[in-house]
C-alpha cells in the first residue's frame, strides 16, 4: 500500500512524500510524490534515508527521568503517568513560588507542522501564563528587512524560475538547502539563462554557477548599495515603476552616490568592474530574479542588507515579469487564523530565543525556573553555547525535553518524553519555498510509547486542571479553526478538500505576480526605498570590523548549513558527524599556520574553543573558515560545536542571531 505524507523538516521545499507500507504497517520505501509540482518525484539525500531514522535503534521509545548529573546522559525509564504527574506538579509549584513567567517554552522548527509546532503547545503555555518565546533563531532579521521594504513577504513562485533569464543566488546555497528549486533553474539555463552566485564560500551551487562573486561575509548591504549606485547612475532603473510604486527615490539617489564601485570593492572584496557588470546585467536582462536566502541575514547588518536587496526588483521593475522579482520566504501568503489556533490570551514577558544563555543565567524578576523544550535542540543550535550550557546545568532549573532522539539538550533534562515523527502524526504544512498547503495523516504507527506534541500538551493541560474547551479539540478541530480566517487566499480550502487533494495551491491567481502593479503591504502601499536604514558599516566581528579583535582573531568563521543534514537533527549519524567535524581553511591561511588536511585544529575566541579536523581548500575565501553545521556536541572531543564560538549579539533588525559574524583564531593542536 502506498500512503502519502509531507516532509516536516525546516526546509523551503516542504516535499510531498509517498511511502510504501506493508501489511504489518512497516514502511519500506520513501520517495518524492511525482504529482507534486515542486517535489516532482525526488527527495534530497537526507530524507530519502529517513526510514533509517524512523526505525533507528537510537529512537527514544519511553519516558525517562534523569538518574545522573545534568548533561551526563544517565536516565531511567518511567511511566507516562509518572512523567506527566511530575511535570504538572513541578510546573505548578514553580508557578506558585515564582510566578508563571518563570516557565519558558523553547521550540523551533524540528517539525514545521502547524499543529505540532504552534498548536496545542501554544494554547497550553498561553493558558499557563508562561513567558513568550520570540522565535528569532533563523529568520528574524531577514523578515524584518523584507517587511521594512515590501510590507508583506510574498515573492516569486518557484515554478516561475524556469522563465528567468538571470538568476542571482544571493546567500543561497540552492543545491544544498533548497534542492527542489534546482530543476527549474536547470530548465531556465537550458533556455539560455545564467546563474550567478554571491557567497563567500564555493558551495555546490557556486561550483555550478556561471559566475561566482566571493563576497566578504556580512558586506551584502554595501554590495546592494553599490549596485544601486551603478543602476541609478547609468539611468537603468525602471522610471515608470519607480515613480508609481516606490517612495524615497530621491533620498536613495543621494545615499548611493557615495557607494562607488571602487569604494564598494574595498568593502566587499568584489572587483569594481564585476560590480558594474553585475549591476548592468541585473538591470537589463529580463526577467531577472533574485533567490535570496537566509545566509546573508545571519550577520550583524543582516536586516538592513535584506531590506536593501529587496528593493532591487522595484528599482528595475522586475516584479512586472513572470520569472522576475525576488524570493526569500513565501510563508506569509498562508493567511491562517493563527489566533484561533494559538489562543494568545493575556500578554506576558517575551524572551528572545537567541539569548537563551542570558535568559538562563542572568534573568531575574522572575528568573527562568522551568524550561520545556520541544522541536529544538538548544544545547547545540543556540549561540554562545558555553553560557547556554552553564544555564542548562543549573541545579534549580527544571528542564523537560520532548524528543525523538537523546540530543544534548535531552541530556540536560530532568524528564525526557518520547516524541512521534511526522510519519506518525496528523499535521498541516505551509511552506516557505512554495505556495502549496498540505495535509498529512499518520502513515506509520508510533513505536513504543511515543506520543505527539499535541497529545502531550493536551494531557498536561488536563493534569493542570485547565478545563477550557480548546483542550478538548481534536487535530481536525484545530485544522478547521486554522483554515477559518476569511482570507481570500484560503477561500474554498477546507479540511475535506485537503483530505481529497492533500496538496492545494493557495488562491493567488496564476501567474502570481504579487507586486506587478505595486500593491505593496507597506502603509503607503509602495515599495519603501529605506535610505534611512542603509548606511554600511562593517560588522564588529569581520575583517574590516574591530581592529583590536581582528588582531587576535583574524579569521571569519561561517558555520553555514551542511549539505547533507538538517541543522542538528541528524547529528547522531556517523556520516553527518564526519561532515560536521570539518573546518575548511583556505590554503594561504593553512600554510601560515602549518596546517594540512586531516590535522586536528583548534578554533577559538574569547567565548570558547572547538576542535575540528582541518580540510585545506580554496572553497573558502582567504580569511574565511567554514564549519558545516550543526554538529551534535557530544560527538565531538570537546563536547561542543561552532556555537561555542558564535556570539549572542543581535542583528541590526529583528533581534536575530549573528551566527556568521564570528571572528576566530585557528591553530594546529599538539598531538
Ligand atoms: N541540507 C540542508 N538543508 C537545509 C538546512 C540544513 O541544515 N541542511 N537547514 C534549513 C534551514 S533551518 C534554513 S534556515 C535554510 C537556510 O538555507 P540557506 O540560507 O541557503 O543556508 P545557509 O547555509 O545559512 O546560507 C546560505 C549561504 O549563505 C552564505 N553566506 C554566509 N554568510 C554570507 C554573507 O555574509 N553574504 C552572502 N552573500 N552569503 C553568505 C553561506 O556560505 C551559504 O552558502 O536551509 C534549510 N535547508
Ligand atoms: N552555528 C550555527 N547555528 C545554527 C545554524 C547555523 O547555520 N549555524 N542555523 C540556525 C537555524 S537557521 C535554525 S532554524 C536553528 C535550528 O535549530 P532547531 O530548530 O533546534 O533544529 P534542529 O537542530 O534540527 O533540532 C530539531 C529537533 O526537533 C526534534 N523534532 C523533530 N520533530 C519533532 C516533533 O514532532 N516533536 C518533537 N518533540 N521533537 C521533534 C528533532 O529530533 C531535533 O532534535 O539552528 C540555528 N543554529
Ligand atoms: S528536507 Fe527539504 S528537500 Fe529534503 S525531503 Fe524534506 S522538504 Fe524535501
Ligand atoms: Mo533555519
């Protein structure tokens, strides 16, 4: 029998899956649905092997309570009743003693499912009056940047990329992290399109590109202003579109006058003549599309950089063309009834998830006394890891982890609850890289005593005496509520229709040209050219940043995504561990330190020190080191990873993390 499912991983592609299931309910083969217009019958390598995870002997199957020291990883099995009673009692006691805001939920996108990730859990914590979590860890700076310029975060549909003549992958490793866009690019190139990549690293995508601009990390704002300098200076803007649909052009003209190609070359490391030719080609080749991804906004100037890049298609009028425009995240087009799903209740303190270390070690009035983690592995993925781990070690902190695997975070938990995978529970999925809404029903039985997040938070609500009707809602009730927003993009999309069709394109018209006739989501309805936000100063932690820091820590560490894993989700796999234990160093930087491929090296700064295996390669720009991420701490010699080096400084906009603005020194380890 073939069953349908949807990949729940935090990936723009949100693939439709087919799974072969035998008489006994065992899954034997997973593949991409050939009928889905974006999945097109194939999966990425990591999920093609997902059944290995599903049936891994390392899956957590029973509730556990801690039997050793925090972090040690010794646990004993307990019953669900004991686990839920303990959690309910402890949360109640903590709430009575310190106030409900001393309880902090911590979750991100381990699953992108709406019910399991922002459904019953939110209802529970809102009813409890717990602190709110500001979920900034991935995209906050970029989304704030897009909002400032476009007002709403719509973008070019992936299927339209086949019509583009110039595709600019800007901080976007398409082939590695968004592989279902790739076939559309192949099709475009067959018709003569060019692919340009702007990335400090020679990624798979860059290797396959027509041109690769190896920009200095964190300098994208300067490049965007340099391109505008050339476009406006040479009169290549679309005067009609600018006149009708943008505001702030005159101030922008003045602002970019100072960003000459020569000056921008010094700031970005891209030759002046390349800046000029890129600007000319971008402004004159039609249609031209920018695939912007989150790589550029994990740096100190990431918000402003995104905001400036997002203005380029309005300057050139590229929003008018099928196959033009820009894509970052498309998720805002899914106009759900979020309030109905999440039941926000009264406002409480908000804690920025990027600052977890500070929250656990510095906050008082009230201090964080209980931490409930699900869909996330903060011990591995949050910046300033030493501070995070110090917080997680606190004896007076009560920690719960809902997990599929015994992660580093689970090692610090007092109670661990075994969670279902997306193949085992019901959920609905938006996407951030396409416009299809999807439903998945359980395709496989849950092993052992695994329970879904919805189930667990429903049970906890009962134990804490919350009698509100919302805690009796079934998954289907929640889906109906979610779809009931009255927004035209969701008109006619019901649970019954999702049940029948499984994947339904939003009612956005075809072709969807969100801003062809203006209609931006800003208060003016225009694309805001925000010259006021766009002054480039190099990140403090960068080659042109703080000279004192740079003298001690001369290399820029980019701990970007590993091609063949998903954040820390597959960290237990040997092959993933081998990939994420590497530090890629440029030959010149390696030579200066007598480092060869295979050497054990130590990367360090004032925040921490991490041991890697060196790979000497020109795939990084001189002065840049790359640590494919995110490794499971406990697999490494120092029981840590790149986030022991990254800082918890926040981005210029949105309060996001600055993972890729990180200065380090590297040396060979003694034997
Ligand atoms: N294989 C795989 N796929 C994934 C993930 C994964 O871990 N592995 N993670 C998923 C998640 S959570 C997300 S958010 C998306 C993210 O997807 P992407 O945004 O594509 O991923 P990143 O690796 O963060 O960044 C993309 C590229 O930006 C480059 N970059 C770094 N700093 C700069 C800079 O300052 N300027 C420019 N121009 N480029 C820079 C990096 O070298 C990298 O190649 O991918 C998702 N898909
Ligand atoms: N240095 C560095 N740090 C980074 C990044 C980077 O590129 N470099 N990327 C950042 C980005 S973009 C992101 S999005 C974050 C990602 O950080 P996280 O969202 O924490 O992602 P993962 O590390 O993949 O951990 C997700 C966990 O959720 C669990 N899980 C999956 N499905 C379910 C479920 O249904 N129920 C429960 N209870 N658990 C489930 C998985 O087993 C997994 O352990 O990391 C950030 N950290
Ligand atoms: S991780 Fe992305 S590309 Fe891979 S199967 Fe899931 S949605 Fe598709
Ligand atoms: Mo992310």
